C-alpha cells in the first residue's frame, strides 16, 4: 500500500533557527519551507521536517542517517565544519570514529545541536 508513497522524516528540535543553521549551513541541506510548525528541508528528495517540540529528550539511538559513498571523506568534510563524531565505549572505532560491522559496512555517529543521534553509513 505505501510501497509507492514518498517517505517523510521528522526530527524533533528545540529551537528552529539553531537547528536550521546546523542542518543547512553545516550538513548542506536546502530549505523548502519555514512555518511555525516546522523547518522543512530537502534531504536528497526526502522531505525532512525539523519539528519544534516542547519537551525534547534525545534518544540514545540513531534517529536519522545518511548512506554516503565515502564515509572517510564525508567525516573529514563535516569535522572541518565543526561536527564532532561520537565514540562509544566497547566499540572498536578507528581514528575517524568509524565502526566496521562484521559484514564490512562502515558506520559513524554524531549529534545535532539538540543531542539527536545521527549517522553516516557506507555499505560494503
């Protein structure tokens, strides 16, 4: 039923202007619309709605991620823009913060200004 419908994604935020600066100026997404209910972005054809919420408690798990062709160069570019990648105890991550899964996929995590966990993945 929904196999041919476009997916929309939602990320909870506290301050629309702070979130907009991060997702647009740092991550490079384009603004489609701004209104009191959301900052709407184009995430490579997917509608991403940054939605203000009154009580935000960031989750410990990844809420959104991007598949990238070259995780190392993407991390290098984002670090140059001020992004800090997260390191997890007990997880064998390399110098860039990349964890390689048993199947060979590479994953790294970072947080937005609200503490939401985001990720990058390059599949084997």
